[in-house]
């Protein structure tokens, strides 16, 4: 496994692989790697001949007062994990390497970025869209892997690639959870045992929404209420949003008649946690009939 810190080295290594006719996959990460990240890496290794992982805690996607300074970092452990997965290239730039002191151009992440995380973290998706565009420009992969854990980010990246004709296949991968249901996140390392207990209300809320849907509830507000019931009054947990949205536009829904997404964000102390799940209404007898006829 080759490790590089400069954009030129990363560009050169990827260009060499491209010249050899290899399919290139990029997995962007902020490090402190866990099984969620590794699931992306494994999927990339299965599909591509040459796998690049970037490890970069991108300062421009953190707002003032957010946890950029305290974000978990463990490069030695990350490198060991990535080597064991058979990754070809690890790109570990510094902020000074990524951003020239006079850099002023940023990427507008578009309308999908205005709500939810975009609203509670102003500027976050500008930072994400800009760094993802830069990483894609440096590595020029055929495929780029992102987790559904950051569902809005995945949608923003899909729109970015489509609207700016970046010519890369975006692959979204399912959320990896701990045994207790908590979605794996680098930030979980900062939770105390009691905070972790409080955090479990998040997957429980999502589960409640999915369960209510399975029992026949179609009203989005009622599904949201089912989530609030799990999240309200949890000591130490401050809810940012718990919503049922269209999975493509991320606009709030009135009714769930086809696939939807439940999104939750909460703060536990200064630790920001997000999670989500797909909501699939069970087929009605009429639609079952239609399916059978097809
Ligand atoms: P991060 O290091 O948090 O920026 O995450 C890097 C990539 O890993 C993003 O595409 C995330 O969506 C993805 N990821 C993070 N946690 C998980 C998880 N629990 N399951 C699946 N993918 C994840």
C-alpha cells in the first residue's frame, strides 16, 4: 500500500493505474475508521482494480464552534486497517496541501443542501461539495463510494456529479450498525457510557417509524410523532430534527405511499449524531395484484 501526502503524488499514482487500464475507485473518509468505512472499502475492492482511500478531516465542512479540533484521529490504526483490506493508495493530505492560502473558489452544493444538515450546519455542504470535487479531480476515479449513513450528503454528491458532469459513478452503501443498533460513527468514540445509552434513542426512533408504517400508518406527521416519542425527554439528548422525507428531493412528505426516508439528527453534549432509515410501505392488496399480473 502506497501512502502519499501531496496532490501531485496522488494524481501521479492514480494516472499510472489508469494507464495500466485499471478501474479506479475512491473512498473519501475523515479517518478514525470503523466497520462502516471498511464496508465501503471492501465494496470498492470487490469492484475496482485500484482502490484509493483519502483520509482528511476537512476543516471547511466544520462550522465555527463545531468539533473540528476534537474530531477523533488515529492515522496509524487507519493505515493498518486499510493495508489489511488490500487498499492500493492512501491519500493523507494536510489542510495546507488541500487548500492554497489564497484559495477562494468553492462549489455550490445546490438545493438539496438547504434543508436539515444544511440548515443546522450552515456552510457544511459547501465544504463537502468543494472537497469532494477536489478529491475527484485529483484522483479521477471511475467509481466513488459513500455511505447512506450520511444520507443527505450522498444525495448532494449524486446531484453534484450529475449537475457538474463529473463523470464518476457514485455508489451508495448501506448503514453499518453496532450490535445495539447505533449507527457506527467516528464520533461514537467520544460518547460516555451514559451518552451512548441516550444515543440509542435515535435508532429506536427510526425503528418506531418503520414499525408504525408496517402497521398501516401512512401519515408522515404520525410517523414523526412516533419518532418524537422516543426522542423527547431523553436526558442529555437535544433533538435537531426527526422527519419523513422524499428519498430523492429530501422534501417533507405528507403521506408515505411509496419509498420514503426518515432522517434524525441530535446532539448529545457537543457530539452531533445523524442516522436515517428507508421507509417502504408494505404492498397493498391492490398493488400486490398489480405486481402479480406483471
Ligand atoms: P466520514 O469519515 O464520517 O466522513 O465517512 C466517510 C464515509 O463513510 C462517508 O461516505 C460515510 O457516509 C461513510 N460511513 C460512515 N459511517 C458509516 C456507517 N455506519 N455505515 C456505512 N457508511 C458509513
